[in-house]
C-alpha cells in the first residue's frame, strides 16, 4: 500500500517538474530563445539563397537583407538583434 502511494507521489512530482520546466520552456520560449531560433533560421535562409544563386546564376538580391526582413532581424554592432 505504501509502495503504491510512494510510486504515485513520485510520478506526480516528476510530471509536475516536467510540466513547469522543460515543457513550458519548449512551448513558451523567452526572448533569448526566440532570438536564437530566428538567428538559426536566418543562417539557413542565407545558405539557401546563396546556394540557389550559385546553382542557377540568378540572384534575388542581397541574401542578408532578404532573410533579415523575413525574420525581423537587424544587424547592430556585428550582432543580429530582433526588431520585435
């Protein structure tokens, strides 16, 4: 009986920890995490635009400017910042 109660208490504690910690951080990221995701998306976007321009010989313009507008970023003192 005590073993079942202890097992249930441990499972509830682990569930509460997961719900308040990792799950919330994943689904409700803070501004630093959002900026980091945007910067990663920016890198992929620039890489894709450069690859497309190299493969086809046709450029849509400056890849950094296009991708920065897409992800709402701007370059300030050598670092990407969010304009939101």
